[in-house]
C-alpha cells in the first residue's frame, strides 16, 4: 500500500501467516494495486492473512483528524474491493495490543538504537522539532510484527533496518525476561509489478511524494486515467522500432509497456507512442473497473464493511492478546 509503510511477514507457528499494515496517508495507486494488493489477494488462500489499516502510524506527523478518518475508511473499503475478502481485515487502533506492546518494547529499546533509524533522520532533517512518536515509530512497527509471531519477514531495503531492530528487541527481551517472542528471520520478498511515475519514470509511483499528473489512483475515473496516460513521458525517438523496452535508454516507454503487460495487454498491434498510450489506458481502465465497481457497492452501504472489520479486529485481538499477556507477565507486571 511511496514509500508506503508496510510490513509483510509469514509464520509457521500454527499455520503460515501473512501480515501487512498499510498507512492511510495519501491514496492507493495503480502501483500499490499491481505491486502489492493484487498479489496479496491472489495469495490469501495459501496462508492465514492479516491485513490492517495502520492508522496509528499516521499520527507520527501533523495531520487533520477528519482527513485521517476519511483516508482510513477509503483504505478499509479498498482492501475489500480488491478482493481481500478471505483475509482478516482490521484497523490497527482497534487492536489495543499494538500500542500496549509498543510501550513495553520502548522499555527495552535504547535511544541509541532509535537515533540510528534512517527514516527518522530523513524526516527530521531541516526541521526544528519532530513528534516523539516519529522517534519511537520503529518500536511500534516491531510490536506490529512480534504480536503475530512470524518466523520469516519478507522485507524490502527500505524496511530492512526496522526488521533488524525488531530482531534485536526480541532477542534482548527473551534473553533478559524469558522466552516470549518468536525472533523473525529476514527474507527476500517476491518481486511484484514495479510501476514508475508517469511524469518521471525513474521514480516509483507512490501514495505520497509523486505528483498528481504522474500517479494513477486506484479510484481514478476512466477519463482521468486516459488523460494522465496521454501525457505520460516517453522520448523523442520515431520509427517502427521506437516502442520497445529499454530501462536505461527508454524508461518512459518501458514503464508503459510494463504497465500494459501487468494489466494483461499486449503491444503486438501498437504503432507509435500515441497508440501505445491509448492501449495502456484501455488496459488499465479494464483492470481497475471491477475494483472500482465493487468499491462503489461497498461504499454505498457500509454495513458489510463494518461487519468485516469488527470480526477482523476480534480475530486479531484473539491472536495478539496472548502475546501481550506473556510479555506483560515476563516484565513483572500484574
């Protein structure tokens, strides 16, 4: 779900388990869908899956409460609309163990460790002051992981440092207070579709940090999708061989061809860049139409959404509370 804040793990304690938390900042994009959400939906029958709206993570920087509620609801509905109906869906703040274990782990973490976190340094650069929650944010991420007892955590480079901290905290806690946590191993995640920004094909299309012109949103209407793709960056080459994949020499064209392939289209009959853009637009509109239709159905009556997320929170609480209780007892608390 940018750098999207997302943790994905798998466990074999009782059954395979997948966990991913998506932060409700920005709006979901075509890149999020093709690279993460669609694979999540395709693989949900292979494991017990927990997918959450990480609303607590959105509090680390200044925010508008009304906008946070709106974005959280949009994300919650979207997760159902993309087909994650056989997974446990929950809102992070509705599962108290996340913030409760985070505090207990803060009592194990050190300021030296948190000072070394790269994302804290980057977001705090050039700013006089930041929220304390931004500093302790990696500990909350560690709690998110450890509560679900994963054995292996597939993680990209941008999250590797956070998972390494999770391992360090689990090892230190177990060594000091007794065996409570499964210490997860880092693993290489499967490679999903990589969608680049339409106006800068050297940068990833993300929920935040990308321009509106360069980003296709999951809920963009067909006319908007066509307009954005018609303005996508290509290059000045002409001729019958201009439409070809070459990541170094032709990043814009390559991005369009990869989007087309990810959406089930073919460039076989494409003649020129204008034709390519129209073909890609048709494929993207067709790919997103069922998701958008389902989103509208769910949003028109939120009863089903509320029922699903209430049941998901109950299931998440049943999994996380024993871990929290074990950690609480190990620390000597009543």
